């Protein structure tokens, strides 16, 4: 029985989100994010693409074994081998789901070179096969929004008859506008026999900035599952952002009377974790979770806020789990205070991790009078791991009007200390050259980004560095009151992550190496 007021939230951060170049997460990070999604009340977690790599298979299987509440879903192309592998991974879950798909638009049909009838046959066979394995089967006509309507109705009917319980309508290239999005769902509900017995899902990409609007428009027309990712993570411009649809349905319940099962007070915590582990920082003015989403700087706004918060605020910071106070910590704060503060910020650290952060916190508090929430978050994000092959020991940089700028760097590489002196075009250039001189690497620098964590000249700088090598992408981050040192640590962090990726993935064996077009 379908509850007409309830919208299911299907999170695909670990599958479509992780497909974003550079957003690769480690196994443990995936398990952690799945746990947070489950705790916050997401209905379905798409945990990965099991055939894509051994790593994806293991992550999906383990998430299936560990997760308590949510349905665990895996992705499979329209062939028996993918579907069997997917079932192998998800079958351990209390509630497993197989999600199989094929591109149905003219452009996508041309790739496996199937005509309309051949593709219809393939859909019938693969959905039936999935349904023989699992009671819960989702089917997606990829690029549905650019598929001829008559053909879309025909294949959706075939998938329903073959046993699909959810039909997902992807706007794969983010081409649709809101009115089209609702018209399409309405048309399918009206024309396809059996459409009232299944759930329609909406899966939107944000290429034209309309993903959230399109998802909500589809819900108004009768879709009852929204596919989304935390922070809108995803390929190109990303997917529908979970936090946006959940909060839109909550704040505008007056005109969109639908419920989700998500505890919105968990949003900020998971948003921060996903930003950290994916290496994709959230833009400052991002709806709901951006640093400025609840900041009121202009005099008129601040005055209004002090008199009545509702003048300029349509939701409260606490609705998404932001604490109202930004309690300042200082050099006299102890370990217990730090633990409790980090817990408020959503970080549950093991004792050894806390010890590590405490040492860095004391060091920062010696250099900086007041340590704010954002400073602490930046400290926790410095994910130097014991197994890192490269570690910075000392760095001394000379810069200023009299060139050349120089860097003297000592690093520990695979346990051995090495030192170098380099000149460069500015202090950061000299430092990066020094790292490369000690550890030659042909990776290309794709992104170098510096942000101040808080105000003031003693603010910490957070630096993100993205490297690319033979199609593998790794992002490193670090923070320090010394911008050049933060840059060096972020660069070394990116190299360490790249080395892990090198080891884990033979070229072509990971998610990015699997062609979605290869449905055969
Ligand atoms: O965007 C898309 O079409 C997808 C499918 C695999 C569902 O992510
Ligand atoms: Zn997608």
C-alpha cells in the first residue's frame, strides 16, 4: 500500500556522488557515511556499483551486513553478470534492493546498437532476472527525459510487468525544467498500465541548476522517491542535494504536504563529514549547509534578526543541527571540553584520534587567541594517517620583494629522512618544487584553493589540492595559521592519497573505468 503523503529519500552519495572525479572515498569512510545516513533516517542507501571493482563490492557487502534500518541498494547494468554480482553484495542486508538500468534515449540506444524491440527484450529479461533474485527491484531508463514518450511508456510498462517495484526516471544530463519534470511523471501515471502499483522515483542532475526544483516538481505530480546526495555531490554540477529537498518539504509543508523520514537535525554533521572525506568543500553560499547560509552581516538584517529572528530566517540553525552558540575555546580548555565540543559539532572521535586532535588544538591555541568551531573542524579534517608514506618534518621558506623565493624542506619518505633546498616563483611554488624534488611524481595539479577559516590575520588557512595522474584523481586538504605550511601539507596529503589509489586500482579496474554504456 503506497502512502501518498510519504516521500522516500534514496541517497546515492556513495554511488553517484562518489563517481564525481576526485571524490573517491576509502572503504572505512564509506562505512562511516552509510552509518550516518542510516541513523538520520534515509530510506534507501545506494551503497555502490558492485561489479565496478573489488573495493566497491566489499563496501556494498559490508554496508549491507552492518546497516540496521535502511534498504541497501546496489547498481547493476542490464546484464546478468552485473545483476548477479550486485545481488551477491546486497543479499546480506535486512532489506536488499537491486537497481538495474539501461540508456533508453536515441543517443543511448545507439551505443549498444540495440533497436527499440531488442532493447525492450533486454529490459524484460534483465528485470525478470533481478526479480527472481530479489523482491525489491528498481529499474531506470537512463536519460529518460530525452527518451521518446511513447517508447518510455512502453519500456516502463515492460519493466513493471517483469517485476520492477520502483521505476526511477533519471534526468541524466540535467536538461529538464520543472514543468517538464512534473508533466513527465503525470504522463507516465496516466498512460502506463500498472503505474499505480509501483513507486516512481525522480533522479535529477544539476547541470542547469534545477535539480532540486525538478525533484520537487516530480513529487507534486506523484513521484514518491527522491534520489539525492549529501551536499549535492555528484558528477559535473552534481545531483539533487538531500538537505535541500528535505528542508524544502519541511519549511514549505503548507504548499508541499509530504513527509520524509529524515531527522533534519543530523544534516550539518553528515554534510561536514561528506565534505571532509570526499575532499569537496561546500561553497560558502550553498543553500542550507553553506557557511553563510545562516549568517547575517548587513546592518538592517542584523537589526531585524535581533528584534525577531523570523524577519530574515525561514528556518532555525538548530533545525539542521547547527549549535546556536559558537563557544570559543582557548589554551586553558581541557581534553573533556574538547571532546564535548567536538561531539556537539558531530565528531565522535576514538581516544587515540582525540589525543591527536588535542595536541594540534593546544598548538593552535598557543598561536591563536580564540579557537572557533570552524577552527576545530579544520583541525579534525587534517587527516594525516600513520600509514602515510610521505610526512613533512620541517619547512623553512623565504619570501618577499627580494627574490628568489626559497624553500628548505625535510620530509620523511618511507621512513627515511631527506632534505632539499629549492627556489621558485613565490613561496608556494618553491615548496611544491621541493616536495617534487624529494618525491618525483608526474601528477598534474588540477586545483589549488586557499580559504580563511575565520576572520583576523591569525586565522587558519584551509588549503585544498587536487592532483590527477593517469585518470586517477586525489584531493588533499590541510589547515594552518601559516598558509604556506598548510599548502605543503595539503599537497603531501594529496600525494599520499594518490599513492593509495595507485595501489588499490589497476588502471581501468575502478568505478571510473567501468563504462555505463556497456550494458551488454
Ligand atoms: O543519472 C543517471 O542516469 C544515473 C543512473 C545510473 C540511474 O545515475
Ligand atoms: Zn545520476
